[in-house]
């Protein structure tokens, strides 16, 4: 906190740096994949310049490279997590922060427990309705990956050989942090808030999406591994929650108040007049305007098409 920094305690900066690196990677990756998914979902319209998605994608893509390349940043986060695991194994005193809290909870003495935690054996439907169990599972996934990587590196695995695992560990850590922040802010809502049911559903959607996208991490857990049946439950429940959230998707996006000018898209306009604006924007192109179109087409014909169409005649004229 700022109070700690003002007192000259800069210890929290290490965890802040590691978390910021992970979240920068997480948010920029999610953004570009989300934009590209939207572009594909819109079919041919999505790839039209009038959709605004191509410009949006191009503007966002550099975020995975500048201000810290995402591959490099993943190492910063993973190194911090591994340092905490090794400190726990050495019996050293470590700071109390959000990272060390889940490592302490799931790695007694820096090592995995001998028996599977109860939340790994819960039916997925019960997990989906239990926010605390969701955070425990995400934290356990990250802690397990950290312990496994620490074991491998202690056995002699080189840093270069560990880079891919570091990326996976960084993502698992960030998944936990994002879900934790999400749940923390949901607890600040008034008990009777009309937003609570929808936002809680969104948090559950995020949790199930992470499990579905990274099911291999759950299947290969050394302790408390998910069964194929549990993964199937995740997939089925995710599809169900998506349907439940879908009816709120447009109001949630509209609530952000993004203007038509900023959106710069014929598809997402507030007036819903997609094709009318498509035609209007197309007619604004100089090639399609009545006052300039004929002259431009004639110029193109003379410069590009005519030489090709009359190539044989031009050769005869050249020989003469």
C-alpha cells in the first residue's frame, strides 16, 4: 500500500512487480484473442474495414510486445513465485501477500500435500456455485505448477528448458489473481444490488472458461487430478452458463457507454442501422462518388488495364 511505501517499506514492490507483469501479459493476450474471436464470429462482415475490428486488432496487437514483451514478462512473474516456493522449502521467513498466501495454503513447507484437497473432488456444479472453492482450485493449480517446476529445476533442468513451463505458471498465477480481484470487488456490492446476480454469473463464467481452456493442467495434477468425467462436466456447464449470460451481454457492453465515434464500426452502432451505414460509408469513398468516381476509374483503366488488354496490339506496334 502507499502507506507502507511512505514509511520506507519497499518489500511489497516485489510482489507488485510480479503481479503487474503477469496481469500485463494476461490482459493483452485476452484482448487480442477476444478481438480476433469477435472478428471471426461476425463472418465476412468482421473482416470488412467497416467493422472497426481490424483497426482495433491492429492497435491492440503491439501491446503483447511493447512495454515488456509478454514472453519476457512471464519469466518475471514465474521467478518471483518460484523464489517464494524455494524460500518456503528452506524454512525462510517470507512476506505476507496475495501470492504467498495461496502458496502457504496449498504447499505446506513448499511441497504438495500427500492427499487431494476436498475441493478437487467436488462435483463441478458445486464448484460453480461456491466462489471460495473456485479461488481455492485456481490457487491450487498455480501452486501445483510452481512446485512441479521448482522440483524440475532443483533436479538440474536448465532455465531455457523451463521457459515454456514458466509461461504456463505465469498464466495460472494471473488467472488466480484476476479471479481473486473479481470476487473481492463483488463483495463490495450492496447485498440487494441488482447487479450482483449477473456479475456473479460472469465470475463463474470466467472460472469455468479457465478450467475448460486449461483442462490439461487439471488432468496432470500430481495430487487431486481431475477425472475426464469432471472435464466433461466443465464443458457442459460452461455451455449452460454462456446461454444464461448471453441475454445480458448487450446490456453489459452498452453500460460501458462507448460512443459510435470511438467504436468506429458499422456493426455495433447504437442505432442498429448496419446496412444503411455500410452503404453510406462505401459511397464516401472517392472511387464510388459521382463527382470523382468516373475520372478515377478512367485513370486506372488507362494505366493498369488497357496495357494488359491491348498487349498483343502494343507488341505489333512496337515491332513496326
